[in-house]
């Protein structure tokens, strides 16, 4: 829901309202239903609105509460805003709207930066205190909603999208060498606070940043799930865990129905989205709109999983729409998808989500989606090998099964000027693994994947591609209370039945067994995984463009080999190595960089 923007000055000058207006307008697709800019001396706030809660103009933003001396812009949804509103009314607060944005303002006035600990939801926000000049930026626990920052001496700008910040001007657009290393190591993930551009950073998840009028800053991480067994759970049996997981997910799905518009479901045909549909049916939802996307086969690989989504749609009588993408739409969709990316994302799933969202947005404004279950409940095939690995070998084994390639291999791909004399990606993993709260190797890996890799790959992918069409996606598997429960669950229950065992047990009796027991699938986009014909030519044009040659990221001999044999070289996790490099180059060229 929405896009937010702003500028804070510390140099005695007034905020550049025109720049904030440009940044705000650049996010018009995130919020096609309204816009506004509010300026007060050194601070300006901008907003693009997608109407989901309180459809009246009383819910418009930037929202100013003159009685409390606060102004705010907000992106996301606080699912428990009505309960919080009732509590705040008990403390004497008076409301002029029915929006969760106003609840955020009152909650901030009541609890200060501690307000975030009262919120159940996904959010990124900025609150400006009129009297002190302080601005507070906050982001939800799992980083479902983005917040990018561009700082220069005397000034900080922020926005929901990185390209929007570029529209404001005066951003250092040089490539960050450490971020490039991460991109080439973690299948395009650049962990916060870095981005691929030196001059843009992002507020990490579960973080509140307080910026005072003189420019001094305080940063506070307010949440981190503990991946360890809790004494209170010691007596729980496997059946108890199954029941607890099902009930927690049921609550998470119910919460995400809060809206003043209909809510649909992206139904891939996998267990995760199917279970969401099943739980909504048990809640009494009828006429639920569900959507599945498929592609024509290529390279001997099937391009849809309709046979599974059809089973679920029939079982629960949903208003189901199959979206089979015409091959003629695929090549243009690649460029449109890249244009929608806040950061370069190598996953071919991005194209699928972009095309799916385009069609879904014609029917509904809000959907629930199954992202996050694999990272939270150990659903991927690289998790079992980490079970029981001694901590002294943890980083090595994680790198072996998860990273794209060893550090040493970059010397054969990147030009010498981009090579580093150390391995920052491995150092990042080591530092994360060393943090307190995850004693076992598998627990540490799940914590890293669910709080870092998930945020800047699947979650960002869904936010970017849905919001490109003014569609809000909600992810119940990333309800923070569900994540806390899953983190405490014994690893053997998560690894059972080939992964997500406890979830599969919880799903029995809710969804058809054929969906639970099916082989694990992925969101297939064969034309991207197997580069040939016009798709290969699009890649060739990007990587041989004079701009790419002048940039000099990759070695000419490596590129020549890849173009001659584009589908053999794969990363450790199976991504196309040429596509990984080409995607980055196409993203940069799309931004005129």
C-alpha cells in the first residue's frame, strides 16, 4: 500500500519540495489513487496513495495532526489498528479518520519509538515532530515494506523505491564493490544497509532510526527472532507443534483480511498458497478470488502447475482465474519487469510475478501470498545437509550449499578493478552466525535466510512486482508471531517429510493430500532459465552495449564464452550465470547509468 518519500535538511535550508515532489511522482504506480506533499521548514514529506483502508479523503497522506504536532507518511498495513485505536481512545485520544495511518500517529505520540512493538503488520513510515524537528523512520520486523535512504552532507532523503530517489537528483550512482561481491555471491541479494549503488542505502528490517534537527542519529533494532528451543515448549509433542503451527497460521491469515476492499489469493498450486486458501475457506470466506499464472514450455521444462492449483480451486469453490501468458508478451515483459525493480533481482520469478500482478490488479487490490514458508520452516534442499554440522564448520558448509560461487571464482568473471582482497560475503555470514540466539548451525542458517536473504529476494520481489500495478501483497507466513513460533520449533520437525514437515502435518485435513505430497515445485519461467532466440539476443545487446563495455564489470573472455554457450554455466543453486550478469547491466541501463 502506497509509496512514501521525504527530505530532511540539517544545513539551515528549507527542504527541496520540488525534489520531493519528483521522488513522489516517480512512485505513482505504487499509489495510483492519490498523492500529496507536506513541507514544514527543513522537512518535506511526500506520499502516493493506494486506497485500501478508509477510502475517504480523511485517510489521505501526508497526514497532519495539528493537535499533537505530528505529521506522517506510511506504507503498509497495521492489521491490529482497530484494537490499538480502541486502546488509544481509552487513553483519551480523538480520531478524525478510520485509517491505520492515524492510529500510527496516535501510537507514536503515546509510546514514542516503542510504538513499533505494538504493531502487527508490515510497514515503513516517517513521523515528523513539529516542535522538536525530530524525524523518526521505521520499518517492519521482516522488512516486507522497503525504505531507501540517500544521504549527503546536510541532507537525508528517503523513499519506498531506489529509482525514485534517483529522480530527486544528486545521488552517487557509482557501483559499490562490496555490494557487487554480495550480488555475485548471494544470487543478487545485497544485504541491508547496502545497495548496488554507493549513494543509496536501505533501512534494515526491524529498525527505527531517529534523526534529530541537528542531524545526529540514533538507530535501534527492536526485534530479532531467537532460533533456539524455549523452556516453556519443553513438553510439546510433535502433535502439539503441528496444532500450534496451524493455529498461528490461521490467526496470521485472518489478520490479513483487514481491508475495506476485497482480498484475493495468489494460488501457485504449492502447499503454502493452497493452505492459505484452505484456512480462508474454514473462516467462512466464499467467492474468494484466486489467481494462477503459467507459461509455455521451453528447453524441455514445463511452464505451469495448473494441475495442482485447479485441484485447490475446485476443492474450495474459489472464483479462480488461470493466466496462461502468451509467448508474445514475454520479451517485452522482461524490460517492464526490470523497470519495476527497486534493485536488480536475478530470479526469473520476477517476470512471473510482474505478469501475474498485471492481470490480478484488474480484479482486486489486495492479495495474500505464500512467500516465506520455505525460509522459515526449512523447505529448501540445502537445509538438511546443515543439520548437525559443528559450529566450527558452519560458515564453510553454509557457503558451500547456499552461495553462488566461491570468492576465488570471481577473478575469472570480474575485471580486476572490481576484485577485493578479502571475501566480504563470507565475513557477513560469519558475523551473522556469531550472533547470540542461534546455537545450532541449521538454526543460524534459518535465521540468516529468514531475516536477510528472504527480505531482499522473495519478499522484495513480491513487493516490487505487485506494487508496480497498484496491488498490495500480504504474506501470512511472515507474521512475526508465526516466525517466532517457527524459530522455536525443533529442527527435526521442520526437516521431516523432505522439508516443512510440521507444516505438511498441519495441512492434513485442510487441503487435499495430493497438494501436500506433491514434489516441490518452483515458479517456472522457462524462457528466462533457458536463454535462446530473442531472449538471448536481448541479453547479448545489453552486455555488449558500449555503455556496458565502458563500465567494465566483467571480463571480455568470460563474456565471450558465456555468449557462445549461454545455458551451461550455472551458479551453485542453478541460476543462469550469464543472466545474472546481464540482469545487473540491464537494470543499470534502464536507469540511464
